[in-house]
C-alpha cells in the first residue's frame, strides 16, 4: 500500500527544474545531494509512513539556511536534530522561519501529531539564489514565467495523493497568496486558500506578538 512517504520521496527524487534561469538567478537544489535525500527519506518514513488524508500548507520556496540545507521545508539543521531527533552532518545552524514553525508545532502538540495531519510544502519546491542571497520566485517576472510550468507540474504531483482539498494555507504573506490563488482559479486544486503571515517577518519585525501569530496559525490548522 502506497504511503505519503513513498509519494513524497518519489516526487522530490524526480524533480525536473528548468536548467536555465534568467537574470543571474541560480537554483537552490539540495536534493541533488545523496546525503540530503537519505535524511529526507528518514524524516518521511518517521512521520509520513501512512496514507491518511493531510492538509497542505505551502510556503514560498526554500531558503539557503533551512530547506536549502536539509531538503525539508521550514526545517533547519538545528530543528532536524532537536525536534525531529534525526542526526545529520550539517552545521548546527538555525533560521528564523524554522524557529517559528517549530514553536507552532510544539504548541499544536509536537512533531508526531502535527506531521500526521499536515504536510508543509512550497509553491516552488526548490529555492533560488541571486548573487549569494535568497530570492523568491515572485521577485522577478522573468523568473516566474520560466518556472511556472515547473511549479504547476509539481503541485499537481504533490496533490495527486490523499491530500485534503478543502483548505490550504499560503504561508508567506500577500504575494505568495495572490500567486497561488491565481493558479488555483485555473486548476481548482483547493476549495479555499487562506493567507498566513511569513514566519520570518513575524520573528524579525513582530516578535513581541509572536504568540498571537502562533494562535492565528493554530486557529487555521485546528479547524
């Protein structure tokens, strides 16, 4: 019987991104590393080795200190070890988005409970680097045009399993929500998409209100 772990490992093992990107943008593509894929496999079979329905949360695209290292969305090396209990050879670094998401996961009831009900992906499954810094897919009109077929193909593949199509969260603010919503108008993936503020923005600019934002997330995922 096929499981989410089987499905997700197959999906991320077979990514076929465009080879050329415009305007000096480069792919952030950790899945090309066999070590990353081995750790990703361990993570998947620890938390996703079943076929029960899951709600989907979609970030923007991986960043270079979190999923760009581990291959696991919103999971930096420190969170992979301290919260998921998975040893790895990476530098024990963290990132603000991962810190917020794992505080959320703890508030929800822990990694086992959270990942048994949710999968956190990204609108674009791979990230981007320009001149050594992160760039989002929507920051460059030519980039969006280049990667849109790749985005659509991979969202179709992601949802081609036992995904709960009633509601999806677009993590990352208005721009990610608007773009995902425009695609959803065409492809009818979800009945409803809810925007949630970007964890990095919360941690960098609204840290004093962090618990309020965690409750905002909990209100969405708890429904």
